[in-house]
């Protein structure tokens, strides 16, 4: 290789090395500058924190304690309000006494239903949903809750009787945890629900009175979870027309049955509201809010 060629190659290589080193140095300097800026920012935050008092002062401690006591008081008042919907369970009640109490409730309800004209589809076989205990004593650890449920059911059906309903066509009580057919373990939350299902027939006014009674009751907490209403005359009223030949006629009635409504034929339409019978199916949750002292007793 000639000296000129060698010098040219050396010069180009040196230029590349020097240029690359300069670019690397410039990039590294920028990163260094950014890192220093971040560090100085964090250092300022650290210095500001070091100048502050790291522990709450006496004023803040007293304010926090006051807030805690206020929260405890609010929780106590809320629980007292919930307790207004329920009475405490009776853990001393014997299973024999509970069985006798259910029989007495059944007798009282049948008597009230007969006096107020509420027809029971099952007649003398209606036992408030406690058919299982006709000839069998309940488990002692279930007795307090069964007694509470029996009282709530009697009260619920008593409101139905007072509303003037026509008939109670079906009634079922879901087994509570621990009963045959019920859940093995009880719910663990602070709200316990014990559903009952009933099917009855009533007028519009009677149904409205029953719903109002449920909504405003202060003895127990009831939640209507499912509600299905079927009108006995779903087609409504036939509107009269010049060429219909059915002026004043009610859908589903024969001419003979419609004779009692002859005066309505002079009108152009006939409107009936609230006069039909309603077939109602409901699922009602009997709700209980167990206190800390009885929560464990509800887990048989």
C-alpha cells in the first residue's frame, strides 16, 4: 500500500471515530442534564418533607377521634332503626313450644280468614307453610328463627285478610338453612332473606290496600321481589260503533248476561276500571338484619 493511500484510510477512520465520539458525548450529556434536573426536583420535594412534622399533632388526633366516635354513633343509630322492623330471637324457646305455637297461629289465621271471607284453596290442610312439622319436631337450633318466620308469615297473611282478598290459592315457604331442602350453610352477610311465595285473587282496591300495608308495615321488613298480575278480562271493554251491533257490550259476556247493562247501550263507549278481579303471584322476602350478638346463632 502506498503512503498516500494509507494516510487517506487513516484520515477517514479517524474522522469517523472522532465524529462518533462527539455524537455519543452529546447524547450522554443530554441524558446527564435530564437526570440532574429530575434529581434536583426530587431533592426539593425531600427537603420540603423533611421540614414538615412527620406525626399528627394533638389537634389532629382529637379531630380524628371525634370523627371515629361520630361514625360509631351513626352506625348504632342505623342499627337501632333496623331493629324497629324486628324483635330479637328467643334462643330459650323449646322445639315443643314452637310446634304448639305454630298450631295456634294456624288456628288463628283460619278463623280470621273464615270471618273475613278469604277462601283457602287447601282448606283445613293449610299450615302456614310449616307442613313439615305436623308430626315432627324441628331441630332445637332452628327453633328461634322458625318462630320468627312463623310470626312474620302470620302477620303477612293477616294483612292479606284485612285487605279483603277473595282467595288464597297457593302458599309456599322456602326452607331456611339447616332444614330439609334448604341450604347447608347460612348466609354470612348482615342481611338475611327468607322468601315466601303466594298466589291469590283480589279486586284492584284490595290488592292496592295489601301493597300499601306491605310498604308501610313497621312490624317486619318485607321486600316484594317478584310480582305478576293477571287481569281476569285481558281484552278489556268493547267500544261501541255505528255498525258493530255491540254497543255497550262487555267482552266475554253473552247477550243474556249483558242484559243487566242495557242502560250503557245509549253511550258511545263503556269504560270499566278497577272492577275486574286480579290473579296475583308474589315472592316476598322476609328480611332480617342480625345484630353482632346473634349473627353466630343464625349459622346452625
